[in-house]
């Protein structure tokens, strides 16, 4: 997807040219390129194409030469003494600084489109200058570049998942399970069309073959009456058939539209559940809710009416065009020749509408983002008396949505009269050329043929009107489908291999071997972390904030995969495990436990829905939660509200512990489980945790170091490295140790 974004939206090279890569690496004596970025501005701030590449020991800047080749300037990294960034609104400049009083070693200019790629290069160079070596993998250079350049566009908006025609075809693919219903619906629609084509012919037949001969005496009254009533009866029967078929079509296609929207909602929600945490860090809740609900619902009208109506309108245009040319080719040309112009007008208008609808749905998502932010955080809003500010923020977003849709309506109400004027002008031209012929001038034209022609002309205009009206429906649907397919096309970063391994049961041995991790592939959160934890050990993770403690437990839970090294569970690489089966044997107790809107009973057995009431009560007792639960209004059937807002922090925490106890995990993760409660509640939670951790491998993150005295070992994580490891007593015995410094600092604060 990143390559498509860069080529289609950013319109820049998707990677370093292979020939240039080979020349740079040849200049470096086969040293591979680790990172690179496109300097898309020249020294005059005009668009250009130069490249900066980074290797383990060199930096190269390649600029196009007048001969069409590349001028390559190579700089040894040991000469670099600093990296300066001069940011701007549209242009940025990166300068590599050498010795004092020395001219800059290199200077490149680039637009905001390349900012992420140059930030990666800057980060690696600055880390090296600070004595912290970061070594990006050369094999990842193309992926890291593409991700850095595409990320701002990918995260800011829904992207077109292919051309509009491709999106429509993909959307129509959801009709495949309902072939029988689609066939019946199309058949009914075809019957409506056929039943509509015959009456105009019968009207002309009555006039030329019955009425006029009867008036002239060429046809007897009895025979004329018989033929007339036959024609009228046939028209009546056709109208009945037409209405019956129309009823079948409308009813069936309406239901079919709802079925497709339902299927798409289910598939989208299921796919969202399988995506990795990194996806949710890039997307807002309101945007995802809009895509699952509003965007899928907007597809209903397209499936119910757009598919059949547009298809049959095209068929009717072709069929009626042939009929008109057959009746009278001179008048037929007047009606049919302008049709390509009308189609071009509709297409041009549709392209303009599509861009507007994409902007409108994006602003709609921003509107729902306000709801997603403020409703869960309503206590904070009220605590800081920010209701007026939030109302203003909502009104601004709401006005932006309204303005965008009003612009769409203005475009539509301007285009539609112009199209209809052009269409009906052709009808007037038919009269202009037909009247003299009816009066005997030029090629003769019978009244019956002209009446039939006029009726068919009215029918000929109708499909153009339908297509013109449906262009808005189609663009509403395709712009929503773009947003839906963008999510469906997002691949989870954590994926199971074919035939993954199932550990039954997990013993709880955890091994990190030279593990590195970077969220963007460059900025390493963990740097070469190695340790082995035996089953049943309680490991305390301590260290300064931002050191990488939460990342360690996220890798243990396989919320992310390591970018380097290996994480092993019971000696098996975690990337080869069945992730779902493995997580069934992991329990997590968070600092701010999340409770779902529902009963206490449902929340405790969330991880084990089949658990009996007796098992739930036993888990609650072990978590010191049973007594306060019984005092609630409905006991275990008490509804706790969204996020458990009707309970205190300590009560929510104990329910979370009961949930973990009932889950009976082999590996347990405690993330600041007692950091935000009072002393008495902490004592009760500590008692519950003592029962919970027995016989399990436990990773406990705590800033309150006194809570980790009983840990088997303590791991001090600082700046992404395992700085110290040992028992509480051993680490306190290190005179200049990090743990001792943190411990003494906490004692002073107490």
C-alpha cells in the first residue's frame, strides 16, 4: 500500500533507483545502504531529485549531473560533529556539520513530504554522536523509507483503494453470495424495461393502423373496435406486469442492500479485531466508529438502487437508441448524437463530487472524533469546566461538515438544471425538424410514427436522468467504500505463520535474546535486551519512565513483534506460536483497569464466558472483591457502567484481578496494579495479588519500588537496555547502581 500512496498521492519515486544504489555501494566498497531519503528541492528551492544515503561508516549525497548521470559526494561518518535541522512551513534543510570553522560537510533541502525519511537519518546520526549506536538493517531500507514517506498521508485520510471502477467492482463482489436474489432482481428489472418499451409502439399502432383507417373507412368499425380493445388490453396487462415486477425489484434489492451492508459491517469489525495495536495508535476511535456504522450504511442505497438502475439505464439507452433510429433515422440522430456529451458531463461532475464526498466524510469523522474524545472523558471536561469549549469545538466541526455538504448541494443544483436543459433541448430540436415533415415538407412523417417517437423520446430522456441522479448516490457509496476498504486492506503487523505451534500448556519460561524494537523501524525503544525468566519467577521491571518497561511486557504478550533478536516462550520463537491460543494463557492487570458496560458477573468472566457462578465467586473472594460486590445494589448483577465509572479505582482493580484469577493464566503481567489507590486498598490488592501470582511467571511493572521486595529478580530498564539485574538486596548493594539511586530517591520523597 505504501508504494501506491507514494506514486499516486505524493507522486515521487517509491524507492532509491537500483542503479544509483549500486553506484553508491560501489563507492563505499560494498558497504550496504541502511537508510536513504529524497532531497526533492534544489538549492534554488525548485523541485528536483537528489538523494541522501546512510551507511554504517559513510553518508552519500547524490545529485543529478548535466550528463544525465549522478554526482556522488561521499562523507565518512567519523568526520560528522553535528546535525542541524532548519525547519520551515514548506521547505526544510538538513546540514551535516564537521569541525569548527569548517564548511558544512553536506546540505540538502526537502519538502514536508520527505520529512519523515530525513528524521530517520537525523536520528541515527545524532544517536551515534551521543555514543548510542543504532544499526538499521539494510534489508529494511526500502520498507522504512516507504513507511516514513507514506505514513502522514496514510494516517491523515482514507485512501482510494484503487480506481473508482475497481472499487465499484470490488463492492459488487459482495453480491456473490446472493446470486439467486440478484438474478431475480435483474430479471424483474428487465421485465420492467421490456414492459415499458411496448406501449409506445402500441400507441403508434392504434393511431396509424386503427384510428386513421377507421376514420377513412378503410377499416370497419367492428374490426377497429376489436383491434383497439386488444391494444388497450395489452397495454393494461403490460402496466400490471410492470408494476408487479417493479414491486419485486424494489423489495428484493432493498433487502439485498441491507444484507450486503450487514456483511460488510461484520467483515470490517472482524478485521478491526485482528489488527495490531499499532493500527489503533494511528486511528481515532470516532473515525473507526464512522466507518463501521455510517460508511457501511451509505452503501445500502447504491446496492438497492444504483446497481440495477444504472445498468438497466445503460441498456435502455442502447435499446431505445436503436428503436428511435429504426423508427426514423433522421430524428433518431438528433436524439442519440448528443448522448456521449451528456455522459461526459455526468462523468466530469461525478469526479468533482467524489473528491467533495471524500472531504465531507473525513470532516464527518472529525466530528465523531469529538464525541469519541469528550463522552468517555466527560469527568475531565466537567472537572475543568470546559463544557463551553467542547461545545464550541463540536459546533466548529459540525459547521465544517454542513459547509462541505452545502457545497456538494450547490454543485449538484448547478449541474442538474444544465444537464436537463441540454437533454430537453434535443427534444425541442425533434419538434423543430419534425413539424415541417408532418405538414408535408421534405420526407413524409406519419402522425403514428411521430407519436411513438415522442413517447420513446420521453423514455429515452428518463435513463439519462436516472444516470445523472445516480452519480451522486454512486459517489457517496464509492467515497464511503474507499474508507471501508482502506481499513480492510490494512494488514496486521502481528500475524500467525501457516500451521502455528500450540503450547499445551505453557510452562512460562520467557527468553529475550538480543531483542531490539522500534515502532518506526529506526527509533529503537529496546536495544539488545537479553534475559531468561524461569517458570514461576516474579520479575520486577523498574527504571525511569520511557525506558522501555511497557515495551518489554508488550512483546511478551505479543502485542508487537521484535524488530531484531528473538523472544522465546518455553524455547519456541513467539512468532511461530498460535497467537490466539497463546494469549488464552496470559493474564494482564493494568494500572487503569478497563471494565465494559455490563454486570460485575460479565466483567469477571470476560476471559472465560463459560465459567460458572461458583467459579466467579471463588475468584472474587480470592481477589478480596466478594464482600464489596455483595454490598452493591444487585450484587453480581449490578451494572457497572461504561469503563466501570460507578465503582472506585480500588474496586475496579479488584474486579480486574478477579478476572485474571478466573482466567488462570500461566504468564501474568502486572502494570502498576497498585499505584493509584489508598493504603488500605493497596493492602487488599496486594493480598489478592499474592494469591494470583502463586505458581505463575509474573512480570510486574512498578514505580513504587517497595512493592517489589519479594520479586525473584529485578530488571532495571534504562534507555532501552537491561542496565541491571538481580534481587532487591543485590541491587541495593551496588554503590552507584541505578536501582539504588531510584530507591534512595523514593525514600527521601516519603
